[in-house]
């Protein structure tokens, strides 16, 4: 299973958990909302990383191989 499938699966599972929470239980609702925000934040980072990788591939095709200073690679 690829990362996009895992992300979709995680988001759908979180949506299911949110829908299953008893709205009258404020603590449970707060906890699931907090969890949903965390999942959303992680998912946003995964998407941003994927977009950066895609852009790097596009630039590599456009300009070919280039030397990257060691300090930029971590």
C-alpha cells in the first residue's frame, strides 16, 4: 500500500471515529477533535513532502543532475 492510500485510509478512519463519538460526551468529543487535528497536521506535512519530491523530480528532468552543497542535505 502506497503512502497516498495510507493517508486516505487514515483520514477516513478518523472521519469514522468522529462520526461515532457521542456528541453528548464533551470530553470524548474534544479528544477526537484533538486527534483529528493531529491527523490533519501530519497529513498536510506528508502532502507537502510529496509535492516537494514531485517538484524536485520536475526540476531534475528540466535541468539534469546538479551538485548540492553538503550543508543543504542535512
